[in-house]
């Protein structure tokens, strides 16, 4: 079938003339260059390929694909390909196709040793730490400009971010905190029933929720909801080159995009944590009064007596730290996103994982410090 549309002429020395005719549209199937390669192999003295296009030639991308493969093979054999006799439209398409390098499939990797894998992991972690510290430095400089009144971001965008981080997340935080308080009451009642001390359920629920659990649960929720959305938004901006446009206009992306997000989340986290404290205590109250037949007034009196003001401050410190961790993780992953759809998904996942990991580590550190200080 190919022979009917492709004829070779060796009338000129060291030059092969390929005559193209017939239907070269993709609907008739893609044509292989194997026959041309065989001709080149049988005539090793060929230095140039010319084309003679018949008037009845009908073509589309099928011909371009054939010519592209032929030119690649000819380049590998140091043979010059003269495309000047091809249709002008075909020459333009072929020039565009040749500008794009074909994606090379990586060779099969030999199994790496344990030390090689360990070394690559260490280098990857060190690079991430360096990038994270650089990003924290940029945020610190931007907040310094904000304090001096020199930072620029839009107030309407900031208020919208405050709404997203606060009001839009309030129902989810309330529901999770209420359920966690109920779970704590259930778990505590199993052991306290053995001693007839069910009233101390209020102490367990109140101290646990106010001191750490409300802040932790709120931080995890914000990491999955807000941190992921920050990473996705900034990742899409990076993919669409909007961040590059801001730099071109002389606007700092960190000041314009990151600072309002960090500020909004840090402002809303303590408020959400206090509301989560209330809902957690309410969850314990529902179980204690509704299922364990405890006195409601006595439950609240015990809660008020056991929960000290210092516990509230410890919880608020947790919430502030978690707000910074979640916001910075989301924005950092979004700003470092690769410029493709897969990169946006990877940045979103990494933001959630980084945020939750940071929350757990920060909780351990703050708890250790509180133990040392006797708080």
C-alpha cells in the first residue's frame, strides 16, 4: 500500500528523491518509515533526501507524522532532508513538530541499594527544609512590611478569606467537636462506672477538650479544608502563570497572596477553638445527662471547677501555632507547585499531609514545654 504512494528515485548521485502521491490522510492509517529506512540502509552513500509532491496528494497529520519520523531517522544517520518542495502548510506544521523534543522514556532503573535510597531521601528532605525556611523568611519579611504599612493586598479579598476560614467552617468544627465530646464521655464512663464516679466525666471532657483536643481537631479540619484549598488555588495560579504576571507587575506574590491567607487563618483559629471547646463540653453534657442520668447543674459546676483559665490559654496557644502551620503549609505547597494538573493534585495532598504532621509535632513540643513549666 505504501509503495503505491511513495516512489524512490536514485538518478542523482548520493541523493534519494522520494515521490509522494495519493491519500496520506490519517483516516487511511498511519504509515511506517521502515521501508524508507531499509532503502537508506541499502544505499549507505546517500547524503540527502529530496521530495517530489504529486498534484493528487491528499494529506493531513498522517503525512506530518510520517515525515517527522523520517527526519528523525535521517538526522541519526547524518542525512540532510530538504523539505522545500513540500506544501507550505506541511512545512509549517513540520517545523512546529520538530521544535518539540519527543519525551524520552527513562530506561529501566536498576534496583537501588538501601544506602542509595536513604541518601536520596535525606537529600530530598534537606532540599524541602531549605525551601521551607526560605519561604518562612519571605513571609517574615512580608509581615515586617505589613507592620510598617508598606505591604499591599486587597481588603475585599482578605474579608472573603476571613469568611471562608471562619463562618464557612463553623458548622463542620461544631459537629466534629460535639461528637468528640460525646466519645470522650462514653469512654470515660466505662471506667468511672466501676467506682461510681460518673460525675468526673465532666472533668475528663472539659480538661481534654479545652487544653488540647479542641485545638487539634480544629487544626486537622482546617488542614483538610482550608490548607488544601490554599494549595489548590495557588497551584492553579502557578500553573496559569498568574503568579509570574504579579512578579512582572512588580507585586510580591507572598505579600499579595500569602500574607492575607496566613493572617485570616491565624485570626480565626482561636475563635473556632473557643467555640469547639463549648461544643465539646456540650457533647459531654448530652451523654452525661441524657444517658447516664447525671445532674446537669452539677455537671457544669464540676466543669467550671476543673477547667482552669490556664488550660484555656494553653489551648489558644495551640490554636495560634496550628493556624500558622496550616496556612504556611498550604501556601508553601501551592507556591512550589509544578505547572501541570498532576502537580496541583500533588501539592494539595502534600499540603494536608504537611499540615497534619506539623500539628502532631507541634502538639508534642508544646505539651513537653507545658510539662516543664508546670502549666
